[in-house]
C-alpha cells in the first residue's frame, strides 16, 4: 500500500539512501519516490490518501465504506442484501483503482459464482470451501459458517520459563474485541505478580508461578474449539436491545456488551459483541472502588461501541451487581426540588427509583478500627465508609469549576442551592444549604459565601462548595 503513494518531488530529498554493492565501488545515492515503510509518517500518509479518495467520491455508500470500514489496507464491510453488497464492492474497487489502490483477495461469506463481480478481471476470489478460513485483523474467520475462531498454541518443550518467554507467548494471543478476556485475564494477573517479584527478564520464575503458567499454557489449545458468530443481530429483528454488564473483584474488573434481538417470529437472539478487562492496580484498592472502575469501563466501552455503529437500539441497559455503589451513585444531589429558600432537600436519582431519598442505618465510625477487631458485618460497613469518604469528596471536586480567579465572573446568587464539602460525614448524608450572601475581597472578587443550612448559617470558601443546577441554567 505504501509503495502506491507518490511523495511530492519537493519532499523526495528527505528519502535519500546511500548504497554500494562492493566496498571498492563509489557510494551511490538513491532517492525514494514513494512512501517508505518504516518512516514515522508512512501510516498517516497512506491512510490520508484513502481518505482523500473518500472525500472526492460523490457516492455516499462508497464514501462511508472507505472512511469507516478500512483498517490500514484491510477493508471489512457488509450489507443486509447480497446484490447491494456486490454493487458496493464493485464501486469501491473502481474508486480505489482510480487512485492506484487495486483491491485483491476478496473474501465473502456466500457463493456468487454467477455474479458479474466474479467475472471482472479486477477481482481475484479465493476459495470458499468449508475448510477455508482467513484472518481479519488477526482473528480467524470461517467464511462458510460466518464465525470467528482462534488458532493458538504455545511451544511445550524444555525452555526455561522466564518473564520474557511468558510475554512473548501471551502477545501471540491477539484479541481486539475482547472475546477472550476471561482467559487472557489469567495471564495478565500472572504477569502482574512477576512485576511485584521484581525479577529480571531472563531470570527463571519461581516454582509456584511456573506451575500456574503450565496450567495456563496447557489450556490454550481449548481456544481452537471456540466459535463465535460474527453476525450479532437477528435475521428478522423487530426489536434490538443493548445490555452492558460490569463487575469487579479484588484481582480485576471489566465490562462486556451483549446484543439482544427479538425477531418477528418471537424468537430471541443474544450475542456477545465485545468486552474489556483490566487488572486491578498494584496499590491496594477497595472492592467498591473497583466496582466503580468497572462501571466506568462499561461506560467507555459503550461510548466507543456507539461511535462504530450506524444504527440505533430500542433499549440500552447498564447492569451492575454492586449495591454499595448503586446506593451511593443514586444518593448524589442533582438540583433543588423547589425554589423555597427554606427547603434544603435536593432531587436525587433515588427519587426516580424509589420515590424518596435513600437512608443508611446509623452506625459507629469504623474507618480507623483495625480489621482484625471487626466482625464480618463491621468489615463491610468499614469498606462502605472508606468508599463514601473518598467518593463524596471526589464527586464534589469534579463538579466544581476550577479557576485561578484571573477574571471576575458572576457571583453566586442568593438562594442558590449548594453542596458543602465537609469531612467525616456519615454515608448517604450530604451537607446541603442555600446561599445567603457572598463576601467580595479588596479586588472585588468574591471567594467566601454565607450559607443557610438546616442547623444555621455557616461561612465557607468557594473551593468548599458546589452550586447545583437551577432552572436558569437550562
């Protein structure tokens, strides 16, 4: 692909090569006229040439395919109708051929021996028998069954098991969609243990690590039996749903996306689309916080998923089994419920779920109590308090607008509901108040406000308060 892109003549002097076949001969100077593999700009220049062809094309379908369905020089596209797909392939080939990018090695998941496409001299079709498979971005694809598969095996010999050896073998498992995340996560956790041991790249790993590696490597051939349908939408969809699941443990966290289709014949199809998993940080983190990391991972995975599709879903559902996080994420204040200056009750997600604020049972402060002195219930309560203390502060900090007071902005208006950043408040309890007045400094900029709370008027600096949304903000 790179050699099909000519470099402007003014820029070719940056691609000079000195060469001679024999030391006795004078040095020869060679100037490369096309994009050269190995240079930093080569991937961008070649992909930019493709994009330019898409920009200049007047056919919207061809423009979409060239812009969105290419990964460097691999085209992966599809259509619900065979004839329409063949027509798109023919048009894309014609446009790319005009830019000296002829497409070769076509693979389709259906037979088209009688089509005009196959009779064209510009198309070279590979065999499509039952045993034929190809690699799509490193993932095997069976054309006849339209399924993804993985063909991996580790060398089993007398090699010394080192960190370098393990990394080399693990990197051979290429899984861009995360379809093998539960399996690969075992290897990631194992590698993390090696980093904690601080051994060299070529040092032999400890015997306990070697045993775990032997069990892992011996199970790799099982991947060869896994078949995953490429097509995730039902054949006759009447309703399409998206389900995002997230979870966490002490070792790892992650999320996955399933597509659920209700067909017109009342049958239901559920397919795994993709997943993402990460190892827990080396620094000890509480399980509730890891659950929150899993929820964030699910949100980011959905965001990337949404950008890659051209159709919508009838329903999108996020799933989490962490009751601690749900009760804390649903207690956060959103905006005032009324305009009454004496009303300090904010609207929260809990009002939409259960019709009232969430409450927590009164309990003693356990954050500083040693773990070995706690019962199981007290340990859970301690984890909840630790998570609440940290999350409540970080939530307010994220809502605050950080400034250096370099310019004067509008002061907080009297009656504005604010969340007050306080230390050592019990779980699910937010310090809420309304602005009474602000105190400007000598420079005319207000940095302190008087706040009316349920227990009286208090004075706090702006970095300790966060205003809630009002109707005027809309």
